[in-house]
């Protein structure tokens, strides 16, 4: 038996060499795969997910919107995997609308039965600014995971230098001849976030193998 880890990229941008959440998520999954586990990465932009309209049917029955969109495809993928990592940018210190709607639509996976209970969960976030709401996003996503009964896992690489959840930023400072310039870059040049992403992949694989294999 193999531990299976699913990554969801919750950026509304189609992944390209310029996008950021995809890069950190891919880094984490790549590092997990190196530990011998199975990984899958999906992009929310490839799925049509209708807006939750708050009808509350999901408290007792499957969501009626499931009939007309791709939500059941993602639901089935989560069901097939033992662990889930969601990565997204900070939009006003929260998840972007495309991901928030996905989180809302997941309510019929919690009610009446918590069908994702016991799966591993973690989160990754990226901001334009150095302090741009990354931790607020992580807090929302981990609360989502906890509410579904999932077990939160964070990276534990170096005892001093590794943060449990990768939080990248595009903003950085360049110091040259005592002059400081504030600039933006791709998150792959955020070495700390990249290392945290690798550490998270290793930890997910380690915990997954202990609990699921
Ligand atoms: C609507 C919108 C809201 C944003 N809000 C914030 C914000 O609150 N703080 C911040 O630092 N960056 C903000 N950004 C910038 C994104 O977080 C940044 O571009 C992110 O790294 C993009 O990630 P991606 O390439 O994975 O889509 C915002 C961008 C958009 C389009």
C-alpha cells in the first residue's frame, strides 16, 4: 500500500512559469514523491465549480449543484487520496474567490458525515508583499482542515529555520552600496519558502507512511 497525497492549487491563474502557488505546491509534492509516496497535483482553474448559494440542503443531502458542475470530480479525488495540501495566494489576506467557493462547496463532505475525517492536511500560501496575509490564509485553511476532521501536518526540517507552513513572498529588499531597493521576484527565489516547501513534503511523506502504509 502506498500513501497517496493530493495537492490542490487554488490560484485563479492558470499555472505558468510565472505563477507562484503552483511552484511551491509542486516543490512540496516533488519532495514528498522522492520519499516514495504517490502524488497528484490539480489546478482549480481546470474545473467548473458553481457558486455556493447558501441553500443549506448540504446539511442533510448532497449539494444540488453537484449535478451541474465538476465539484464531484475533485470530491472523488480527495476521497481516493490519504492526504491533501492546498496552496493559494493571499487575496486581501484570505483565499482567492475560486478557492473560497471550493471550500464552501465542501460542506456536504462534512455534513451529515465527516467523510474526510482522518486524512492528513496541510497548507501553503504566497503573497505579493513580504507580510501580505500569508499567515491569515494558512489559519483559514488549517481551520477548514480541522473542521473536516483532518489531521494537520506541518514541516519539521531544521529546528531553528523551518516554519511549519510554507509562506512565500514576492517582495524582497536588495541592498547595494548602502542603498536599499524594494523589488518583486518569483517565489522560487524565496529560498526560505522553497526550503519550507521541501520540508513539508518530507514530513507529509514521513507521517503518511507511518499512519497509512
Ligand atoms: C485581487 C487580488 C488581491 C490581492 N491581495 C493581496 C494581499 O492582500 N496581500 C498581498 O501581499 N498580495 C496580494 N495580492 C497579490 C498576490 O498575493 C500575489 O500576486 C500572489 O503571489 C500570486 O500568486 P499566484 O502566482 O500563485 O497566483 C493580491 C492579488 C490580487 C489579484
